[in-house]
C-alpha cells in the first residue's frame, strides 16, 4: 500500500482547512446536512464530516487506513470508527439509513465493488450522498486528467482524478435525485430503490 499525502493526517487537514475556507466548506456542509438516522461516513479520514452531522444522527465512521483514525476520534468522541475498506464493509445488509462519501469514490480500488457494498448496507429507500471530483466533460481536459492520473494517484496515495463517478453510481442501481456540478466537482444525492 502506497502512503500518499491523503494519508498524512496533519497535511490532509491543513489542505482541507484551506480548501474549505475557499468555498468547499459549503459543499461539505451540504454532504453532512442531509444525513439522517443511522449514518455511515465512508472513508471518514480525519473525521471532518462528523461534527457537521445533524443532531440525532447515529453515525459510524469507516476508514481503511489507521493513520487518521485518532484525529477522527478526537473530532467526534463517541462515534465508533471502524477500520475497513469500502469494498468489504463489516455490516449487515440494510444496516444504514444514509451513507456519506466525501471524496472517497475517487480513491477506492474497485468502485463497482464499493458501490455494491454501499447498496448492500443501505436500507431500501436509504440515501447515498456523495461529494466528489470527476472526469472532466471536456475531451481535452479529460485527456489531461488521463495523462496526469498515474503520477497523481501515486502522489496522493490512491486518488484517481479521471473517474466517471456519476455514471458509476447510476450503473450500481442508485436513483439520482439531486445533482450539482461546478467544474469537475459534483454533489450527488441518490436513493437505493
């Protein structure tokens, strides 16, 4: 496993603090604000979503790397943090009312397997809320993403900037109910039929 900048907790938090002040914070607030009931924060990292969850949300955080877990626990004491991969979630079928994914599906090794697991642990009618950067719709820009992807993925420790995450969500059988695009950034709310 290659450890990239995304798995260095202090560096990730410093970068996210800057990006959130520049406007990304509103997008993260949107992601967390829609959580309800038993919520899985997938790829929780240092736990930046957890303090933003609405009161009464029963959250469980999942993170595949051990390095950021202590920060997540400090940020949201009392929220269980489980060490697991998105492609192999250790929960029963239909265990969650909501699954959040903030900049996660770009980094999982097998997006279709991760989305199948999300669908499995989400109850019928449950909500999937995703905040992600995606493949650029302009062919020339997508070609640049493709060219940069191997180096970027190694540098970050797994992020693929050129994935078509929106289509992957639909292909996994989710029904998209809300979408907002800004450049290569996407907010997607979907439900499990």
